[in-house]
C-alpha cells in the first residue's frame, strides 16, 4: 500500500487496481485537481485492500472490476460488507460496461469507463458519489428520527413521486403500508390541479412553499392540510429532493365553515355581534356592531382588540379576562365614549368562550346592545358648534352651510368680509341673491350636478353689497340626512379675482405677442422680397455675361464671384424662411421621407453641378431595406450642402466621398439612423469646427446666429430632434479629411 503525502482537510480515496500505469493516471488526475483536496491510498492486491478497509475510514473507494485474484462483483460485495458506509465507484472497460451497470444494482454509487475516463468525469463522479452516500446515510438517520413523528412527512423526487413516507403520512392518506404509497405522485393527490402546478413552480423559484392544500385519500375522501414543502439541496446548492410536511386541519376547516354559516346569520342580526380569536383580536363583526362603534365599515375593525372598545378602563378588561378564564363567559353593562362623536354611550354585553367538538378553545363571541337614552341632537350640535366655531369663523375661505332649498343657514366671517353683507343680511336668503345675473344659470346647473355627484367645483361671478363683482371659486359637498336623502350642502368660496385679472392680462400679452410676431413676419417678408428683387437682376446679368462670348476671363471670374454671392444671398433668404417654418411647427407635424432616396437625389444634383469634376462615392447602406427619417423638407438640402462643400473645396482631380448608414437605438422606443459622410479634402481645423459649433448654439432662437450654411444645417438637424457633428476622418489629423455625422430620428414607414 502506497500513501501519498498527507495534507489536512483532504478526502481519503482508496484506489484498488493491479495496473500501476492506471494507478499513476488516477493519482495524477486527483492530485492536480483544482479546488479539490485528495489523499490517495493505493492497493494492487485485494486481500490487502480488505485489511486497509478494516483499519481505516475512506471517503470513497475506486475499484477496478478487472482484478485477476477475485471476481469484480464479488470484490464489490466484500467491500460493502467491510465498509458499508463508504461509497464505491467501479471502473470497467467499454467491452464490459454491462458489468458496471450490474454493479450499480449491487451497491456501487457510480461506474466509470476506463477508455473514456478524464479529469472532469473522475472528479465529478467522486464528489457526487460521496455526496450521495452522505445523503443516503443522512436519510436513514432522518427516517428513524421522523418515523415516529405525529406530523405527516414525505420525501419526494424532483417530479413529486414519494420515495419515503413516515407512518403518520401513510395513515393520514389512507394507505395500509409504505409499499402502497411509494412512487405515487403526491402532487397528483392535490384536489386543485392548478394549485399543484403553482406549488412546483414556486418550489423551483424560491425553494419553499407554505399553505393550505386539500389532498385526496386512497379511499377517495378528501382532507384539508396545512403543508410546508421545501427543496433539499446539497452543499453546492443543487436540488436533490423535495420534503413535504403537513398536519391534518380538516376539523378546523370544518369548524371554520360552520362559523361562516353562522356568520351569515350573525351579519343579518339586529344586535351588534363581534367574534374574536383567543388573543382577543376581532376576526369578524356584523354591520350593527360597526355602526354601534362608529366605524365606516366592518373591515375597519378587523384585527383590533375587542377590549379596545372600552377605552382605558383597565379594571373592566381585567374583569373580562378573569371571568372568561374561570367561567368562560361574562355579562354586564359598561359605558364608553365614541371617539368620532365624543359622546358617552351605555352598552349591555354578553361575552362567551366558544369550544370545538373536542372541547378545545376556538374563539370568543360577544353580543352588544345599545342601552343609551336618546340624547338631544340639538344639544349635541350646540356643543359641537361651540367647539368648532372659532375654526369656522377664522377660516381663510368663505364658508356657507346651505339647506335643501338653497337658502343660507350658516356663514363665516370671511364670507361676510368678501361680500360686504352682515350675517343677518345673508342668513335665510337664497344663494342666488348674491350671484351676478350672468352666472345664475351656471350656478343652478352646478347645484343640480352636485345632487348627482355629491361634490364638485365651479367658478362663479358673485356681487358684493357695493355692486362690485368678484370672481370666485366655489367648492361644495352634499349633505345627506339619516335616510340618505339630500339635506343641503356645505360650500367653500375663494376669491380668485386677482388670479382672473392676471389671466386676462396674460391673454392680452399673448395677443400682443402674436400681433408683434405677425408684424415681424410681415417685415421679414418685405425684406426678403426686396432683397430678392435686388439679387435676381444681379444673378441674371452675371449669368448673361458668363454665357456671352468674347468676354475677358478676368471679367468672367468677377461675374462668377458675383453669381456665387448672389446665390448665397438667395440661399440665405430661403434658409431663413425655412427656419421660420420650423420655428412655428411642433415635432408631430414632421413627416417621414426615404433617406436613401434623398441621399441619391442629393448626390445626383451635386454631380450635375460640378460637371468638371470626377466623383468616386462609396456606399455602405442597408440592403433591400427602405430607411425612413423625420423631415420638414430640409434633409435632402442638408446632405446636398455637405456634398457640395466636399466637391467645392476638394483640390484633388477626383472627389472621393464615403457614405455609411446604420441604425442606432438611443433609448427604449426611440431609434436613430446614423449617416456618416466622409470626404478626403483639405479638412476643417479644430478652431473652425469650434466656431461652427458655437454659431449653431441650440439654446439660441433658430433664426439667430446663422451666418454660414453648415451652422444652418446643424441647427435644423437639432430642431428635427437629431444631432450633427463635424469631426476628422482620422482623429487629430484634420488635413486628411472631414467626417460629417448626422443622427436623424427614425420616422414612420410610408409607401413611396
């Protein structure tokens, strides 16, 4: 027996094999394994192996089934007898793989094929064999521990089939023995089939499930259970099986159903009835109890302590608890003060402890009767009025209380101040008496609407005692009597005359601004018309000279400059008009164009314009796909201007231009088409780029700061919601050409 160097924390592995070469291969694999620690023992003779197993504990045994001194399967059985708790992995050849399969039935944890054995397969097999063996041993211990449990416990495979069931679960499900329940699917016993799928899904997602579930017994009867199901995992976090534990709550469910039946009777009772759990917290009350306690609904009281209804009388609480514990009932009379109305009431109460059929305490039921003499309603209103009068009178808003006949019953000081009438002059008068005749119909419509919708708001012209009109906002809510009938309303009135005046002034200012804008547009049109009248003859005369024969070349050069400047002036007017149009429209008025078609037309126009130059334009465009972008009749002109610049300033015999187009997704729901146009001309120095970018400042109004065509293009692209950049074809080397990048918002597809 050869023992490798010992290190703390390693798994001890015994390798039984007659082939020294095979032993060395296995040794090297295990000792070089990353993240694993092994201590290797080896044996070439089987008797020696049994001695080692008798004297030492090994974490796993690797057994070659091809030993000459003993049959491989016999060797496996002997090792199991000597070390029943040690996992055994057998190694065989491809020709004898059937022997490896047979070994699994004789207790081997795993079989490995010698010809296919590699580092990963060997380490994985050893690790899993050790884990499985530990689990088997653990399950044996747990089985003994939980076999006598009164809780029902089952272990299931990952499909839900029973692999273990304790006596309690076998009996609970109506089976005579464990053989009858093994391999049956526990989830198929769930009456609600959709719930079984939800349980499995939640188990896989969160690792556990807790809830009530109805199971079908072997005899066809159903039982109600409180179940806890959880995944059993190994140290690596991989799921191994499912453990389900439950208790039978059928009797409790039946009792709850009986309570639900009683609840129907209780809810319709004229007496105030409340049911509490054994801790004294309310679990059910009827409408009569909610009304008695001044609650808006029964749900408002659920979960509150029953003792809370008597306020701070701790002596009474102590009396209740003592009587229920000793006599299981209490009856008597007590008083309490309702918080919502601040009044005292007297109640007669009967409180009883309820037990189930097996005499176990189930809940507490209490019945209450209002025995308070009727209080004088008017007296209570007077007391309330004294308490809240100061708040009412000092409120910032004017307040009216109006009866069902639209007459004013109550008014505060702010209302007196707003309208200039005394309280006596307003009380008893119809609300219409204080409204301007132009708002009378509107007020009537408002009051009619209130009776249907119960609350609302309207702006009304009121008239002061001195005849001055005040524009006010009236917000009102309807009041109902004890039978739910309309009894009037309470109205809050705010003087918004100043706000109305400011609104009118703002409207007037807007109108003046519109008029100013119209005058500005008119002056612009006059100026554009006059400039056009000046430029057009100049352009015509220059072209006539250029077309004439026998004209000196110097004269023609001057005329060409004049014609070019005249065209720029004409283009400037056109650009300014286009800017004005863009300034006046919203983005939803932009439309879609085919960008590839616009690009083609722009290229064609520039090639015609510069007939004396040769163009070499390369394209990288989406094939067999139309490209749509937002436009306002400017995109083609912008592209044409960029190409025009490339041709105009190119000093080479051939104008080389690269055009690339690709799609970009800037943010969810918002896409852009990125168009790159690169020339190989003299380039634009960085200082000039900065100047162009500053001229096209997007924070300025569109028609300001436009002196050249490129800033015009950049500003227009921004107005369309896109971006335009000017950069070097080769970063840092502007003299090798300029790249124009247009990021244009994606447009809707259209038929072209």
